[in-house]
């Protein structure tokens, strides 16, 4: 799984992270990986949900403090 590197401290996925921390790059994941990640976070998600809907549930909003790693 690819990760993104946080360039400024802030909140990602509801958790405070320091600059330099790695966070999941959900856009590089397959639909099945996203479904497993959502369920792993305790979300009740239908098996037929689309990848774009899973990305909307899991991915943090576009932000300047997260860069490609």
C-alpha cells in the first residue's frame, strides 16, 4: 500500500499526526482494500458500494498538508 507523507502537523482521518508521518493513500487502493479498511474502522458498508463512494467515506478532504510519499 502506498502512503502519503504529512508535511505539516494536523488532523488526518480524525487523528492528530505530526509532520513527517505516513498516512494511507486510499486512492491507490483497490475497491476490496477500501471496503476492508472501512469495515476495519467499524463502518457498516454494503458489499456493492462503489470505489468512489468508499473513497468519499475514507479519504481526508484534499488538503495542502499531505503530499505524495
